[in-house]
C-alpha cells in the first residue's frame, strides 16, 4: 500500500501557522493604544476626542507644539497645518478645515461632510 504524502507535507506548515496565529490573538498591533472605555473603538494615544452634533466624533493629535493637527477617524487620518485666523485657531490642508474656538470646534472636509458643535474637556495647543 502506497501513502500519498502530498497533503501531509503541505498541511503541516499551514496547521502550524494557524496555531501560531491563534496564540497571538491577544497581540495588539494598533499603534494608537487600547480600546476606549465605551467599547466603541480604538482610542489613539496622545489624542483629544471631539464629540460633535449628531453623535459624530473624531480625534485630534496636535503636532509640532500646535503648528499642525493630525485628524484621526477610524477609516482615515490626515494632517492639517496651522493657518492665519482672526478668532481661535484654524488648521487646513487646502481641502479640509478645522476651526478651534473657545466655544466649539468645527471640522469641514472637501466632500461637504461637516462636524459642528464639537466639544471636548481638554484644551488644544
């Protein structure tokens, strides 16, 4: 009787890989820290959460002593540089604009999505 070794030799490394991955399930490769207390997603380290009208929210990480802001959404991230503004602080990349004032923060992106009435307990730059 002849044994077919084609399946056995290929299956062993695949099985070993599955066992290895199962053992690593507790490893967190996300670079921005752990989950939020509300369980609604990952909270980036060193970032400020902004809660906005309509239940919307996003995170901001200020860079270079406040000369730039890194906007963080679950699906994308982008940088805004500080630009001249009359009242408050304004950041923009030519498409997206973040206006930070004492009363509220507004984020508008080029596609017309707007986050208004955004507030946080922490101060910006």
